[in-house]
């Protein structure tokens, strides 16, 4: 046996976006309202406060009626119309894979429509074909904060068990439509992200449930059951399909070697693992059941849920990796899972601690725990970019960030971890997920639009574009 020297031969060097942050065309070709369409940009708030975590039905109604506010995801970067040119530009880096999502509201505008919207399906036919024509493997996310808005009001989002069948039917339509063309599927983006993107993810309006914290766990249970059932359908439709569960890496390091801090970090991390434990092992771990009991949380199972979870375990684990956090016993006791800063790490302008070594740690931990192929579905640095007189961005800071993360990834592969792909987030500038702003840029390609959608929309490669081209050409040897 030998230690791997570098990346595997058929490694997926990709890039990742989401429909709601890139496509725009929010009312084109029969698309319905989605949860993303009511994400208001609040430029008057501090960077760390520009989120849309929890909403009420009144908030939803106000956003729908609002004609003065700016909702950037409605127009985004107009990828819906520019995708042929954008994909050709991205393919110029040599990347051999591209991750995007299907907008649920384009396929079922209301979520519970009798028939899917053919115009929406036809768009994704063209998009998938174009990805393949550019030499890239399509990786599709089925649910990435694009739930039809009606499902949050006529139902209570994922808290309502009716969504299980509605989601499975949506998946069945996609699996059948793209059979033989799409191999890799991520059913839900960052399924453990039930705090920071609570409404965008689960669609549970705070006023529609008695106990919002409990409702979130019930909602994600329903979602896990739906994913398990959909996974079974995928294998029946296309035996070659690979179905992944995706986490946002939220693991924390203990604030000190004090035993209580070490225990707090263990318990915090366990409650991030449990989502993947259910999806990959088919059952709830004991520590999650105790956590629910200790916190007075009741999760109701349907008659077939336990059997469905066992039957529909996922094939691979995908995760996003941006930063790590620190936790102590007191913070954990207050229910704040990531409230402390690591004094040894620098942070982005948005306060995200930059920790390349943490990526190697995360990969080893996930591999040790699950022994399934791993995919880094997102990684990147959100930064303020300033183009020069020629429109070129000299983003040495982004290159430095990626260089160290790719180096950590390579070391994890040398540790024996099976990693199948690396997908930098937003290889072309798109609207930020949490803050709905353009100024938080991740891309290798600059898009000339500001936070209010003003600009030419011109696409210009940054210095990081040339760097990534060298990385891909060398299969990770030249970083």
C-alpha cells in the first residue's frame, strides 16, 4: 500500500452556484414566487445583520406587496438568459464539473400543482445540455432555498407532512427528466442549516407553529424522510444516479482544554453530525434523542418513517466549508452554537474565520465517521473586490485563501480520505445567500453589478481565474 501523491485522476474540479442567487428572471416562463424572491436587501444594516433567518406570515405578505424595497435575487445576474456565455467562460478554466440548483418554483410554481411547468423543465434541459457540451459534469441540487412561497402559507413549510409527498413527486419528475444526463444529485442544500437560514430552508413561518425550535426539528425530520423516499425513487429510475446528503460545516473547537469546554464542543458537533447520521446510517443517534429529551423537543414519526430512513440512505456526503468556530461550556448552555471567535485566526469582513487546517480536520473527521465518498460542495472567500481601470480584479487574497485550502485538501487525500470533488462557491459573482448583496463577491469572474443591480453586467475574469486554470490543468499539482 502506498500514500497518494496527489489528487485522483478523475477528480471533479468544479464551481458551484444556486438558481436563486444567479438566474433572476423571477417571473419568466411560468415560474411562481419562491422564498428567495422576498429576500430584502438591507444596506442600512451592519454586514453581520443583513440576514433573513426567521419570518412571520405578516413579513411574507408585506414583502409580496412591497413595491419600494430592493429584492436582488429577483434579477440576480440574469444567468437565466446569459448561461451559455457564462458556462463557456467558466469552462475556460478547464473545470470539469458544475454544480447548480433547480428552482422548485420553476417546476411546480405553487408547489402542489397538478402538473409540472413544462417551460421550467425545458429551461433546465437546455442548461444541463449546455453544461455537458462544455465538458462539465452536472451536479444538481434539488432544493436550495427555492421553495414555492405558497407552501409556506397554504401549509407550514416542511413542518407539514404534506410536503413529503410533494417533494418526492418533484424529485421523481427531475429524476425521470434527466435520467442518464445527471449522475450526481444533492437533494437538499446544507440540510443542517436550520438556524441561520430557517425560513429560506424550511419555509416555517414563526407564527404558524407554537414552538418554533421544536417545529424546526420536526420539519427537518419530514425533510429527511422525504429525501430517503426520493433516494429510493432515484435508484429505481436510474441505477447509476448518486445521491448525496449535504451539510454546512459548523463544527466548533473547544475554547480551552477545560473538560467542560471539550464536552461542549463534542455535543455541539454531534448535533451537527446527526443530520448526516440519519441520512447515511438510516437512524437517529442516541445523543440526538437525549438532546431532544433534555430540551423538551418532540419529533413525531409517521408509521413508515423509520423503515423509509433505513431504505433510503445516501451514497455520498457533500459539505460546504467556509470557516470554523469556537465554543465553551457557557455558550453551549445558552444555546448559542457558534458565538466565539478564535484568536489565532484572521477573519473575512463578514467575520468568517479563515482556517484552512480546519478543512483537513473536517475531511478526516467525516471520513472516519462515515467511510463514504466526500464532496466539498462549497468553499470560498467573500470579499470586497475593486476592479482596476480596465475592469480587472487583482484578488491575491482570494488566491491565497484557495491555495491554502487546496493544500489542506491534498493533505487530507494523502491521509487516506476519499474526496471526489472540490467546488469553489460562486465561480462567477452572484448575489449573496444570507445578505442579498452583490458586494460580497466570491467569483473568479467579476460581474459589473452593484448591490442595487446597477451596472453593465459585463463579465471580466479576475487574477484568480488564471490561478484556478493552472490548478485544474495540473490536477492540483500547481497551486
